[in-house]
C-alpha cells in the first residue's frame, strides 16, 4: 500500500535494547529517581547540582550507546519510501540520527544539547554540565540547562506535529507506555481528526493500546524490522 505520509511516534522502549534505560519498566529511571526532583523546572531550581548529575550520567550512557535494529529499520524505511516518513520521538537520545534518520522531531528536546537561560542559545554539548558552567555565546555562568522538556513545560514543534498527524495515512507508535501527554494523546487525535491506519509495536500493551487498530507485542529489534520489511514488500 502506498502511504503518502507516515508518522512514527517513538518512546524509550525503542532504545531499551541499545542499553539506555526506560522510565517505567521494572528498573526504569523513575524507579530510581523521583521525576519531580530531576525532570521538572522546580526540581532544577531546588537542586541544580543533583539535576546536572542526573543528566551528566545519561549523557555518559548515551556516549556508549549504539542504534539497534529498530532504529536502523526506520532509517531504511525513510530512505526507501516514496512518500514522506516523519519520526516524532519522545526520546532525548540521538540514536535515530545515528542510524541515519533525517526527518526527526525531538518533542521532548535532546540530551546532546544545552540551553542558556540568559541568551536562550541552544548549542551542542555532549559532556558534563555544572552549575557554574559558562555559556559559550554570552559568557554568563550559572544559567545553562539541558535542552530537554521537563514536566509542566511545553513540548517542542507541536504545530508541525499536529499538521503531520492530520495528514498522515499511517500512524505507528513504537516503544512508549502511553502515559505522558500530549504524546499519549496522538493516537486519539489521529482517530478523531485523521484517517490513518493506526499500529502499536511495543513490548507490552500501552495505556492507549485499545485505541490502535492493530497491535503487535515483542521487542522492537524484532517487530520493527519485520514491519518495515512488510511495508517495503507490499
Ligand atoms: C505539558 C524529557 C503543558 C526529559 C520527559 C495529569 C493527567 C494528564 C497529563 C498530566 C497530568 N499531570 C500533568 C500532566 C502533563 C504531563 C504528563 O503527561 N504527566 C504524566 C506523567 C501524567 N506532561 C507534561 O508535563 C508535558 N508538558 O503537558 O505541557 C503545557 C501547556 C501549556 C503551557 C506549558 C505547558 C511535558 C512532558 C515531557 C516530560 N519530559 N522527558 C528526560 O527525558 O529526562 S517525559 C519522559 O517520559 C521521556 O520523554 C519519555 O520518552 C516519556 C514517555 O515515556 P516512554 O517513552 O513511554 O517510556 P516508558 O518508560 O514510560 O515506557 C517504555 C515503554 O517501552 C513501555 O511501554 C515498555 O513496554 C516498552 N518497551 C520496553 N522495552 C522495549 C519496549 N518496547 C519495545 N521493545 C523493547 N525492547
């Protein structure tokens, strides 16, 4: 079937087999950290040293992580597909880009970027950040933060995302528990305002599983290549 516009939503589950922790699985990040302490602006204001340590540890993890067969299959799909393929990821890792995907929106920001609270400049930064780190652009110290979207903050590029959801004819959700909004609401939006075929590829049923026309369960490194092969052979 020649889908003109494919939108693929990904979450932490697609990077699980690359060794990056998920959030809500049995030994997930939110079982070891209180998300209010490390993924909210209030938590950062309260204890910036602790929050920098949390993100420094995740940046170090990311330096050792490599894309898995699921990321590579999506990059293959984007290259081979005649229509357009957009990845909207909740993930702050860059494994989609490392696998070769180009059309990627990081709606929750990126671990490899930092933002200055004084001049708002966003720049690439793959190493540790400290409370007294200085902005390379404006020179002000003490206002740099990870360029990630914390709870209570507005996700990025939402207008582009909703335009893509309204025009897509295939919506695939991969490796997300469907607990964090607005991403968790995308499938309901597509069903209400769009016309797409909806597919969930996940290890376990997500909170929104009943809203998907098709669901397949198993590890992304198996499900995603098989699904992409089906699309390319159809
Ligand atoms: C906003 C970036 C508004 C930082 C993250 C009450 C009800 C409804 C909503 C709310 C509410 N109270 C508050 C809210 C809003 C809140 C929210 O949804 N809270 C939830 C917890 C209830 N949302 C927000 O605050 C968002 N902003 O709403 O703004 C606004 C309006 C106007 C003006 C200003 C603001 C912002 C949310 C973004 C928060 N930032 N991360 C960082 O990463 O450090 S969220 C974090 O969770 C990550 O981004 C992560 O991607 C995301 C979602 O988690 P998942 O990716 O789904 O990961 P999870 O571990 O949960 O699940 C993993 C899945 O993978 C599982 O299903 C598992 O089965 C599967 N899996 C595991 N292994 C595999 C696998 N699948 C396949 N293969 C495998 N091998």
